[in-house]
C-alpha cells in the first residue's frame, strides 16, 4: 500500500471516529478543533455508502440523503458527548440515511396488538419466595441461531416467532435447527407478509402445518407464492401468552425459554443504539417484534437481552440490552405488554415429499 493511500485511509478513519463519538483531534498546528465541515461530512458519507453498499438514482436524491445523514450524525454526536452521561451510546448504521418516518414504513409492524386472552396462561406466574436466576443468556446454551437481516420487509413478527420456536425446540431436543422465516411470510395467511403480522398467527400456523428449515426454504425478504413442499419440519403443540404482563413474570419465562415480545422501537435513540443498556426514548406504540434471549446486569443497571432482525450492524452484533426493572407497568418500551411463547410437549418432525403425503411422526426417543 502506498504512503498517500495509507494516509488517506487513516484520515477517513479518524474523521469517522471523531464525528460519531463527538471527540476532537489536534490539527497540524496542535490546536484542537471539531471535524464538522461540509467536506468532512461528505467524506464520511462516502465511506458510509461504501460500507453499506448504498447508491441513489439521482443527484437530487443523494443530496436529500446526505442532509438526513447529517441530521442523524448531529443527533448521534450530541448524544454521545461525555457530559450528557448516558448509559448507552449511539452509532451510525445502515439506517443513517432514513428519517424515523421512513424507517417505520419499511421495517416496523403496524399490525402488532396485545395477543388474544384465550391463550393467556399462568405457567410463568412467579410463586411466593421463588428465587430466579440473576443471569440468563440462551446463546450460551446453544438455543439461539445467528442474527439475520429482515431487509426491506416488515417481517419482524416472523423472525421473533421463529426464534422462539428454534429456542424451545433446541431445549426439548438438544438440536438447534435454523427454521424458515420465509415459510411464514409466504404461507401464513392471517398475516400480511412484509407488511406486518402477529406472532400468535405464526404460532398457530406452525401448530397446524409445521415449519420448514432455513436451508430448504431460504429467506428472500419479499412475499412469494407459498411453497407446499417441505423437507424436515418442526411442529409446536400450542402457544401461550403471559397473562400478568409484568417484568417479574417475563423474567421467569425467559429463565425457561426464549420469549417473543413486541416493543415500541420507533425512535432515533433505539434505531441507532450501539452499546450499553438502552434507557432512551422508545416510540409511542408497539411496532416491532423481537426475541428476548436473556437478562442480567451491567454497570449498575438491570437489562433484558434481545435478539433483533436488523443485521449484526445494529447495537452489539445484532443484540441489544434494554433497561429492566423500571417503574412502569409494562417495562421499558412496553417489553412486557405482549409476551408469547410456543409450547412443545413432545418433539415432532415432518417427513415426506409434499403437504398431501407427509406424516407427523415422533422423533426417536421422544
């Protein structure tokens, strides 16, 4: 690598770091200054475009996106100033050229509601004197598949439901199978595919029809005609909703299995969450499905550990920590308002060539 190319890359890295964190650097003369010129921001935007493979059809559209990028960068930089003393930091990610309104129209789910009371259960109602674990992380138990990206499709409901099914299936069988989100997007007809859905409908579909593997029915990020041919399918026996809808019951549930939840997520704070326990603004209504895969405590704050479907670029490699045990009826971002989970009493897998010939058979040793 030539010296000039190396120095150019070093300068770009320095600008990126300082613009995002709000730090200053020393100029050649030794005087501290903020890197905030229009030229420098354009350099940073160009690097961001390369990293996230972003391009625009017209110069007018690109100018508009630079302005939005600049506004988001300004917000992130201000938030991250040390004197603001936040418990979490923000950072640029693939959404930096979107307004919160645009983000919501692409990625969030306007169809989320509190799940039907007919499936309400006291299975995870804490008992008097019961001691729950202080720390849970289902990733360490091998019950969580890798983080993926839902793309420009409002399919968070499918990712949340599938993650919960993968978790309980691994807990019951000892085998982690990565299951098909696309199977639900295409075939679960009570939901709206890329335009939103409900975890309850997803669970009901899997109870009746089973769910295929990711390798056989890979994710495309658009709704397609349903493929009836299944390779190896996991069933569930039922699904339940936590009746009490509070953080203590959710804690007991998460100590037993990964749990699907709906949260309020449409805020700049949440969209650009990078590190630490999130305690910022959440949005006004339930609009996003995620999976709670654990809980714990960090830097004096209790947290929920969630698996998101916004790629590994969001927060900490796709996982985020949300403040836990706060003085609010349904927890931070409404996380305890809509928790649900699948039930597997005896593991089954589906064998056969098509939906007309398959048989539901118990796994060996079940």
